[in-house]
């Protein structure tokens, strides 16, 4: 998908690249109402859209859809960009494109959020973008709450509610041999040896593990520690903990077969 040459009917391998000087010259013409310059500017920045949408691959979304939404963000950036601010267009455009794609993903989220909560979240985002553009910094949650006449807790809840769900199977680290997934970072305080004892007798299985494997299994599944916590305690990397844990679990499975 990343190496796709044609997207939305556009041959990405032949897209032009504009210099900063060309962008400035075109942008002056755009502000004067030159539609041809506007189209040339858009086409000259489609590579920027492509670079942004690569961040969202792997979520099951159609790349053509992401590209089209990214182009909407690009056009909004052109409409709102102020050349006199002395900021490169890409610096201003990238957050706008990302924001547009995130809004699209939120609206198409399989987890339904009430309209009032979603509207509050979008008003919050719009105010943050406006505040950032006018004052060059993110507003505090107190400023947002005051502007929208709501409690701070409502702002936090609304923003949390529209976040895109993340799979527990999503990798967060890969050392070329083993991957570490989000689920490996989750700590379960209810996962104690008492729970295990209700389902199986594991003492004999643990005797078949070497010292380090046994220590990792006990800390992970009896004490409910995360892999990172275990790694810190026994002085090895998290990738090594992950590898030893998987090997120990395979040994236990073989024992119970």
C-alpha cells in the first residue's frame, strides 16, 4: 500500500515538487484569485499529503479515502495560510491534514459517541486550532472550558470519547527478531496466582523452566507486572523479557499437551 504508484487516479511517481521560492510566488498569485496558480500549488503539495497518510496505514482504511480526506486538509491549509507569518507552508499544513484525517476516522468509528459529546469535542478542536493560529500556542483546558462555557471534565471526557480505538495486538516495538505489542504493556491487578490455581496446577510446569523464565512468568502472571517492570527488576531489555516469556509459555503448553 505504501509503495502504491497510483492513488485516486493520480500517478504518485510523477508528482511535481515545488521549491520554497515557487511556493511563495504561487501563493501570492493565489491570494490574487489566480485559480491556475491554486491548482498548481495543490498538485505541487500532493506529496506532502502522501507522506502524512502513511502514518495512518495499518488501520484497515482505504488509502484512496485517506488521500482524498488529506487533500481536503491541504486545501483548507491553503485557504487559511498567512504568508506574512514567516512560517513554511508544510509546517502549517501537516497538522491541518492530520486533523482532517483524524476527524474522518472519528466520524467513521465503529464505537458510537453521542452527538452532543462529539460536537463538544469538535468545538474544542476548532478552538484549539484557532487559538494556536492566533497566539502560536495550545490553549489550556481552563481556557477551552471558559471559551465554551462548560466544565473542564466535560472537555476531557469529550476528547477521550472520540479517540480512535487501538488494537491490543498493535506492535509498539520491533528489534528485528521479536515484536512487543500493546497487550504486553497492560498490567492486570486481578491476575494473581489464586486465579491461576482455580484453573490449573502450574507448580509442576514451573519446575520445567529455567531460573530466569520462571522468575518472568511469576512476575508477569502471578504478580501482574508489565514486561517493562519485569525488565527493570531483573536487569534485561523488554525485548528479551518478551522472548523469554514466549519461550516459557511454549514450554508450559507442551507440558500440558
